[in-house]
């Protein structure tokens, strides 16, 4: 599913899609609208859609913009280039007044709301948004249209979307879109009398449980796969595991017992892991170590540094073990591409008077944490 307003984050290396509850929208810009030929058209319209989506998020639905088209080549009566909000009243007759506009919805099916932007600050009744629904031809589905003026904001759009989502069947073939309440205005049942409610004439931001339930069950709500999260390029996560030690020779300076008691310290980007053994024998003998940690690489200039040092425990004075250090950066994908495909890495032979050995380790890329795509309503997930 393509959503024009929900762009892939620039640092994403993987997009994750999940099934969600969606209301699809098609946007059409008439020549009189300030959004027509506006270089910031998409940015400004998507901001309004996002504000409306935030208001309706508690209903567990999300709005998806399928297209934003300019209606510049369509000639109708009245001509689109002469449509002004000040000449129109938002009432039951708007369907006849704007029949040619509402019949122009290229690429927009009947289960998608067509949204039209026209020039002017407000309609004759002072409103800045207007919803209309009627049967398609042939009568298969209801078609929903919303007209917005240049002054319409996200709250107004959310209000008009509410009118569309509240359309339901009273009896077979008889549709209505009264406010579900509580607080329905008895003198104007498609609106709510509470001033903070979204469906009040002035469009607040609050919705009731009943309003959210009706909206969620609207036939306009469909289940589709949505892009909901992503894996960013950074931070990257790597597991560094010290696997084992192969011993070739040991000498603790005592005779005849040459077994060593020792402790290795493995410093991995500041995290120190320790491993002790109290009976290291003359080789060749392998010893399992098996200590590990996960490090984060937050930017491409970061490195993974592995340092190894230790002591051999003696009765008189502890002796130092041979040391090792290595640094892995972007050029080797932080140690996972040496060689290709990656296998076990080695210190090569480490040797001093106490011990001759080789330590084996491995660096493995592990899954990075997902991040939510900004603006997506997570409650809309099915």
C-alpha cells in the first residue's frame, strides 16, 4: 500500500509492514486553491492529514493518502477554475451544485474518500469543510466526497471525516450519519453539542467511545498492509564472543607441576569480560571460554576495539600474560567481513615466558531494534 504522506525514513535499510485498519483518501486540487501549483503542496496537505489522523488514532484507524492530483485539464460546468467557496453553501444541495466535481475522481474507488480543495476562505455558511455522500452509478456503493477550503485545518478535516465514517444503514437502502453521541445535538443530529467534541460545529478534538466504535466499524475502513516500522542504518549492533583458547605450551616456573592458574580480561569497547581457569595444562589443549557481549555502533566512524590482557597467579608474584588488541571499522563491516563469508577470527600466536597460546573469537551482526515510522498510529494494527 502506497501512502504519499508516510515517506520511508532516509536512514531506513528495511521497512516492516503489518496489517492495519485503513481509510483511503484521494486528494484533488482545483485551480482556485492556494495548493494548486504550490511547491509546498504535499508538505502542507500531509500536515493537515497527520493532524486529523492523530485525532482519530484512538478509534484504531489510520488514514492513507493514495494520490494528490491537480484537476487542471478537466472542463466542466461550472469550470473548476471558477470554483470559489464563497459561492457555495454546505447543505443538502451541494451534491447537485458540485455534481461535476464529485464525478471527477480519477483513480479513486467507491471505498475511498475523494477530498477536493477549492479556493476561498469559507463557504457561505461560514464553514471551511463539507461532506457529501450519494450512491455511485450504477448503485453499488456509496461515494463519499469532502470539500475543503483554503482555511481548513486538521481539526476541520477530522470533523468532515467523522461525518463520512458515521454513515450507516438505518434500514436497507436508508443511510444516515447522525452523531453517535453521547451529546448529540437534538436540533442538528449530525453534530454534537459539547464544545470540546470533534463533531461540534466548531470542531473540538475529543471523541467519545460510541463515536470511535462507529468509526472503526465503518465500511470505509479496510484492512491493508501498512509500513509501520523500520530498521535504521544506525545504530548497528554486533555480538562479540570470545570462543576458546588453544594452548601450545605453559610454564609456571615450578617443577614438576607446570599447570597454570590464570585470568584473562577481555576489554570490548569498554566492557570488560573476565575468564579464569585454575588448571591450564601443557598443550596442545583447547579450552572453551564462551564469554560475549553486544556492542552498538552508532555512526559510520565508530569502531569495535578488542583488547586482551591477563595474569598468571603465582605464589610470590603474579605474572602478566601476553597482550592483544585489534580494531574493526566500516571497511570490514566491523569485523564481520574478515574473511568473506565471516568465520572464526584469531589472535594468532600469543607468547611469553608463561604461555604460548591462540585465542579465537567471532563478531556477528545482530538484529537492530525497530523504530516506529513517524506519524503512524500504532493502535491501527490488526
